[in-house]
C-alpha cells in the first residue's frame, strides 16, 4: 500500500516535471533540439532517489526494494574510468538485463523521447548531459 502510494506520488512528480519541461520548451527561443544541463535534469529527475549529492540517499530511497547506488563511485567501481557506455545504456534501457528496466529505476529513454516529442537527438543529448554531470561528480 505504501509502495503504491509512493509510486503514484512519483508518477505525479514526473508528470508535473514533464509538463513544466514542455511549457519551457514551448516558450523558450531554443532550437528544436535542446537538452537542459545535466545538473538541472539531475535535480529534477534523479535526486529523489539518488540523493542531492548522488550518494544514493535521496528522500525516496528508504521506500525502495533496491537501494539506489552511490553514483559518485561509478568510476572507482569501473576500473578508474567513468563508464559512459554503461551509464548511457542504464539511462536508455534501464538497469539489469531486462529491456524494460527494474521496477525501482525508471527507464529514461522512452520518457525523454516523450518529452522531446520523439526527437531521438534530443533524448541522446539529455542522456549525454546527464552522463557528463555524473562524470563531474566522481570521487577519486
Ligand atoms: C525511483 C527511484 C530512482 C530514480 C528517480 C532514478 N534512479 Fe537511478 N537507480 C535507482 C535504483 C533502485 C538503481 C539500482 C537498480 C538495480 O540495480 O536494479 C538505480 C541505478 C542507477 C544507475 C546504475 C548505477 C550503478 O552503480 O550501476 C545509474 C547510472 C542511475 N541509476 C542513474 C540515474 C539517473 C541519471 C537518474 C535520473 C535521470 C536516475 N537514476 C533516477 C533508482 C532511481
């Protein structure tokens, strides 16, 4: 029951964020392919679970079955190099082997495609900006 409430609350937050995003895209004099900076998207879409500082302790984390990993140790856990391909793939297709993502980590590829009215380039740019932002947070 708590889980169901949390999921509906999160769906609401995501939909509200999408609506706001579209409103901004509609007014702003940006070219049709435009992705917000990684830090802005991180706060909007990721911090609730992964935490404001990406260390995996966001306000929603304690209610999840799988704990959100610390995203500042990605490079450390991948031989000292930030794993761009892995991160892009997790964002696009979801974590794990399932193409549909786990129930705890949303699959962002289709969500970004929806926000950007099916622009594949814009979805790619969003994923790249997010990956660049995460790369900038890596601990030594
Ligand atoms: C609803 C909570 C939630 C949200 C929102 C969320 N994540 Fe996650 N994320 C998770 C969980 C839980 C996992 C671990 C999933 C697993 O192992 O099955 C995860 C895993 C990841 C991983 C793999 C980390 C590793 O150590 O292998 C990356 C990268 C990631 N998330 C990035 C993001 C980004 C970027 C966003 C925002 C666009 C985001 N997440 C939004 C819950 C969330």
